[in-house]
């Protein structure tokens, strides 16, 4: 079991008219991730509408903020009880066995144009032995070809752009990984989180983006940017790609400041809390 | 009430290895569309896995076909009992009132890059009075600027391509409409169907693609290609864009022939069956 | 006659290996622009290869810089004796009358994909009366739809991107103008310069980019960003688009600082030197 | 010496208004290619304006055709006296030694966006030994990854599209080759021609597109589609990419039919005319 404490502070200035905010900064509720305590506060006194997406436990806070400054704070303690598998036991599902509700994770999405990449992916990865090793090899292939570079991409950058220009941030690594997996018919999706273990020099990835692939009937975590040990990822949102789970979607005119984020892991083996470590096992935190 | 009979015949030749087919050619089951009779047959004797998507009643038939020729036939009689509204009564929902489960229809998707079009759409449509009239005006704006031209687009063509190159088929009109609506924060989605009233010279649109927009708590039909009276549309699939509801998704190598499709409306007013006609009312066939 | 003094200072740090520099910061030599005095210096003692392009007088300085800091300074006094025409007298050339050597300015180039915009441009501008007024109207159309916004674009941004996303800097305005003019068969090209009159808040445009269109057998200046009076533009380079006339093309690894630029106009009517002013005349500084 | 006879027939129907044609179907005049006899005829009696581009001998025929059918025929006998080099002797020019007039062939152009491919090309090809062998290896790299497929591309398809989608025709192979060469600073350009040796099943490439790279002070031929022995290529046009040297640029509304093309080589060793053969030498037909 891993226990982590984390906190997020967001600061905005709403200009002129009230603005609608939809935030996805709460820790998700999943069978493998339990929110032990949490505290959410907004500096303006406005009603907040909370919503929990029924399949993946992604939680959204929606409110209308008035003109002027607004600060949002969220702090939580979260327990993660991952499902761990031996990588060599995991297999890719034939199309005929992928549940229909999961099939759309094989289809292209806004930032993951797998429909354009079928020939490319088949040629690069089609001959590799299927399974978790192939997924890891795709992640490694991306890491070898892509420079982690703040400012190399923008909000509209897609997997195809990253494949061509070979530079980006965690979100771009994730989109490219998803697109390439889907192009060889492996269901893949996008997750956002806070990552224990991000090197401090990679500050742009405080909010982290990573990938899940569907193998042997479960979703397993892959972080193509290589930043985080999979068990050190607190899940915020799960979706097809970044279009689904932006940490903040804002309708209206605002100025914003860089978010501040902290995260700590509880080192208390006597009570069953281990530190997140990097190992060679396959980690799933969502069935 | 509208009663229509329609039929679809698909022909393929599977080459070498067996191929997985996922077809979306069954009429959807919705509160407003009732399948009275139907018949589905495949020329190969293989098991078919049927699946009905729980929210919109989209139905998928999945099977693995063996090498060699395969013919798929679907015939059905369908009753459509549309909800009709006076257009002037429909209003756009403020962001704060859009149900969370519908919000992702405001976000960009594979072929509808609304994230790139916010300034464009705000400038063109931002000053128009909100409501159904604005939606109709966006459809008209597209029709005036886009040539219906078979072969002008391909499977990877997106809304941005169509906006720039101003030519395409029904699917392209629909994607552009969806992208522009989302860019002004109107939830919009993609539907496929068989359309009564397609001019015979527009044969490429036997399988039709059209749009639904969310107004006053319901989804209303808009056909930006202007081909069909909204009540003459038999719904097959509903999704974010064409990535979700291709009529045929095939994994494997096949040759294919153009589908053949027929549709007839029952003209029997004595028993309550009217012909689909074009009028100025707003038509919804899905809450 | 206009006399202007201007100066440019560029600062780089060459890292590791020597780097090749090709600079286009010298004032062009043209029949309408005379370099009265100039001074070019580099802080490293390396040989400089000067080249003057024979048609438009664009001048390039090429040198190989060694590892370490390097500062480049260019100062000049330039006289501009523009050809002035009454806009209403200028006409567009029918294709049959455009000289062959100029025809490629009707064709698409890297950042000006006019081949994709024929239908778009024909629909928007095809019905307008041809001539300088149409060109001015295209510039005005762009200005009304595009936000001048530093950071909205990057080096690979093209006219199609700017048309869709409606934000950019002077270079983007110029590329969009060129693409739209070519799409209605008006030869158009890209020029770079230093602009007298740039509002100080638009500091990003110290190096300015503007457009020339070919009418009645001459190239006339249009600045779609609206920043500069045409006679206040000192010409550095002329090309199909920014791919031809970057102010600095560098092969190798360097750090760079923002260039510093100054420009002054000589106000000395007694000696024939007027200040550049904005008026309604058409200005040509290159036949 | 190679002597070839070839002929081209183009057929159009001009609709409504007269249309301007600019054809590049004449054999180029170059120091290595001599037009022995030629015959050009148009079925309409309209004046033809011939133009020969001064650097590369590309020839253009321009005329205004009236409404109705028009047939254009060109037949020629051409001698090609190629410059042959031992590939191992050819070296890439350092930037400092590339003549300024040739430098723009290192810059990106409409269909060859080398500016986006620097990291990609450096990673794939940066470690290979420079020279003709590297150029051949790039061509081979493309051939291994790209399917020759009629209809896979259209007129607006670019090198980046082909790199991603891995299918195209000769023009697409050429654009990708040019973009990748430029991205590693090898000047590269586009040539069109009629190719002796095209397999008949590749009918779409009657008009062929190929590449020239600049090595050791000369332009050498590379055909990345692998269709033609380099000496069996009759040169029509030379440019940055297809934007410069379309075989037909038409302003106006026309219907067109597929061109018909024939080519024969004279097998007359007694008089010094050899057949074009595929060998391992480097072939240049333009200094």
C-alpha cells in the first residue's frame, strides 16, 4: 500500500464578466485509490457543483466565479492499493475479445490520430511479440526519439506533430504513445495525475499525464515520459485524451498563474505504507 | 408518426486471414425510434456478437469473417415518433446548466477540432442571437461556403480541412458544423443514419451523417448538408464524431464494394403514418 | 525622399562546435533604396562572405563563428525614393500578362498554401472589383479577423493556421495575405524590413514582415498588420515567404538573445527629406 | 549517350470562359540534354507564348484556350549525355561552401517542410557517413517505409503527410526525400520528367517526379520511388518542389482526361546510342 499527501493551489484573476470553471483536481475514487481525507476550498463564496463520472471515478468541480481574484486549494491524503502483475503473463486481446465498451479506446481521438498511423505503426511495431513487452518497447521507442522540452508544444499539439517534431512535454509523450498503441489495435487511454518522483527540474509536469493500456482484461499504467514510478501516480482524471480531462476548463476571460503542487509519500512500513519505487512489474490501478 | 422500411447490403471479400468486422447498420433503439421488424443475415456461418450501447441505443454487430466473399444484409421497418418543438422556444444552455455527462460534447474530438476555432467562431457567430436560429444560421453559413463534392475528402479529413478547402460530403459538413457549434459552447454530436429524401444524384450519402445540438435540455437534429427532412432520418449511430460510429470498422484485409441501400416511407395517414416532410419545426428524436 | 538611420544588434553564444551564420540584416540595394553609409561588425575575427542576390538586391552575410559569445552590429543610413501611384489607376494583370519570371509568386510556398485556399478566396474576394482596392480590402479583412498576439505562433506556423486560429504576429499576417492574394491569382511576395513607426508596445516586430503585390507591372507594398506607413519600411529581404529571408539562419547550436533595433527618420524638408507618413497612395519601392 | 523518343498527348474540355494554360511538357534545354527534334501542336488556333527559364532550361508554353475541346501534342527526340561519377568520390558540402544561389534548396518549401523535420532527420540519418551513400540510404529508407499507391495522396499532400501515412506516388516519394535531405542540410530539389523503364503497372507515373541532390558541386539524380534508371529520365522541369513545375497549371474551368505518354530508347550502339541501364554510378545531367 502507498499513502501519499498532496496539495494543489490554483490562482486566477477573472476579468470583467463571471467565468465558468470546471476543475478536475480532486483525486479520483476508484477500487484501487481511496481518498482518506481531503479539503477543497475556493476563495470566493460561490456554490460548487461536484460530479463524479460513474465509470472511472473522475471528479469534476464546477462553479461560476465572479470578476476579481480567485484562489482554489485542494489537499488530500490518498491510499493506493495497486494490482500488480508479472509482465510476462499479460497478453493483448484479439479484437473479438475486447469488450464493446472498451473498443472506442482503439479509435482515434482529438490528439491521437491513430487512423493516420496504421501503416507506420504496423511497420515499426507489427513484428514485435505482443504483450506488455511490446507496450514497453513502444514507450522506449518514443523516449529515444522525443526530447522533453517545455514550450515545444502548445494546447493544440497532437500525436502526429510530436512524432514529426520529436519534442514535447508529458502530455505529448502520452498522446503519441496512445496513438501508436491504438494504431496496432491495443486499447489505450489518457490519465492525469500528480506524480511522486518527478524530477524537480521538470516543473512543467507537476500535473502529470500518462497512459493506460488494456491487457488481459485490465488497464495497466505506462509512463512514456519515464518520469514517475507507476505506483507513485495519484489519479485525477481518465479519458480518451487531454480533451476529456483538462485539469481546468475555463469559459470566460481570466489571467492565470502557474499552479503550485506538492506531494509526499508516507514512509511507514510498520503500518503497511511503502514508498513508491520503480520496478519491473506491471501496475494496474483500475480494472 | 413516420414508418419507414429500409435495407442495406454490404459486400466484402476477406483476403487471406480471417477479419474482424464491427458493423453499425442496425436501427438504434431509442424512446423515439422503434424497430417494428428487422432481419439481419450474413452469408458466412459465423457467430455474431450483438451489443447495444446503453445511452443512445446504438447497436453494433461484431463477427469474425473467414477468407472469401461475405455478404451482409439488414432490412427493417422502423417507426419514428419525433418530439417536435417550436424553434423560437429553444434556448442554448449556459455552461453552468449543461449536465456533466453532456459536457464532453462541447470538447474537441478527432475530426472536430473546436479548440482551434474559438476565435473564428466567436467572430463569425458570437454576435448572433443564441438559440435554434443561431444553429440554423451556422448550418446555412456552412452550406453557402461548402461544395458537396464526392471525392473531395477522405477518411482522415477533418473540420478544419473542410473549413479551409470548402468541399466535402455529408460527413464533412457534419464535422464542420459540430466543430463550429462546440467552438461557441453549444454541445453538438454526430449521428449516422439512412435518409429518406436523399436526392438520387447524391448517391455517396446513402449512409448519411448529420448533427444533433443540445438545446433546452434535448438533442435537436440539424442536417448541414441540407439533404434530408429531419424526420426522414433513421438513426443508426450516435457519437462524438465519425471515429465513434463508422458503419463498418474492419480489422484485417478485405476488398469492399459500394454498399447498396434502399429506403421507403409508408404513406398511410388513415393509420397514422405520415410522409416525412421538410418544415420549419425543430425535431428531436433523442432526449 | 525619406532618409532613415537604423541599427541592429544581435547577440549569440555559440556552444561547442563552430556554427554557420547566414544573416540578412543589411539594407537591400534597389533602384529605390540607396545605402548612403553603413557599418557592419562582428565581435569575432572571422571572414565574412557577402552575397547580393541579383534580382532584388537582398544581401546576405555568411560566416562561421567559433564557440563562445558573438555580437553582430549593423548600422546604416538609407535613402528611400519611392514610386508613388494613385491607387485607382492600378490594375491586376490577367494571367496571360504576368511575366513568366513573376508567375511563381502566384504559386504556393512553404507558409502560404494558396493551393488549399482557391475556393475560400474566390468566395470571399472573387466578387470584389479587382485592383488595389481589392488588395486593400483583403488586408482589411485580415486585420478585422486576426489578433496581433506575441507568442500565438511559432516558426512553423503557416497561413492556414493563422486563418483558422486568427492570431499571430506580423509574419503571420503577411503569410496569410500572400496566400489569399495568390489564391485569387494576384502575385504576392514576402518582404522583411525595419519599420519606422512601429508602436513601441509591438516590440516583437522590430524586424518587420510585410507584403508586396504585383499590379500594373510593379510591386506595391501592403502591410496587413497595419503597423507601418509603407514609406517608412527599410527593405532587408525579398522572397516567396519567410523560408527565403529569415534575418538569421543558423546551422549549429547557439543561445540567442532578443535583437535590439533602432530607427530614426531625418526630418529635414529643406534638404528634401520628409518624414514617412501614412496616406492613401500606393507605394512601390521595387519595380 | 542515350537517345530517346517520347510523346505526350493532353486532352481537355474548356468550359464556358477561355482558360489560361501554362504547360511544362517540353524537354528542357540543358548542357547534358539536347533536343534533336521536337514538334508541339495545339488543336485550337491560339498564339502560344514560349518561355525558357534561364538557369535550368525549363520551358513553359502559355496560351489562352477557348471554350470547347482542346488537344495538345508534344513529340521529341532527345539526346542525354550524362556526367557520370564514382559515388564514393562525392561529398556533401559544408554550409560554408554551398553557393548562395543554391542555399535556398536547403530551405523548406510548400510540400517539403524540412523545418519541422530537423530532429527527426538528425536522429535517423545524422550518424550515417556523409556523401552519396547517405543519400542512397535515405532513398532506401523511404522505399522500405512507403507504399506506392495510386490515389493515396492528392495535390495538397506534403512530405510530412507521406512520412506519417506511408503511402503515395512518385511525387510524394520525391517530396519526402527532398524534405529529409534538406533537414540534414543537403541541398535537394524536385525534377519532373518522362521515365524510360516505368513498369507499365505504374501507369500513374507516366509523368515522373524525382530528386536531385547537390554533392561535390553538382546535382545528382536520385529516384526514391526506384522506378527508373537515372539515365532514362528525360527532364521537363526543375524546381523547389511540385509547386514550381506542374506539367499543367490551368486557370479556368476545364474537364481533363488522363494524359497519354510514350517513350522509346534508341538501341544503336554502332552510332553511340546505348540503352539506359540501372547501375551503381552517380548520374548528373545538370551542373
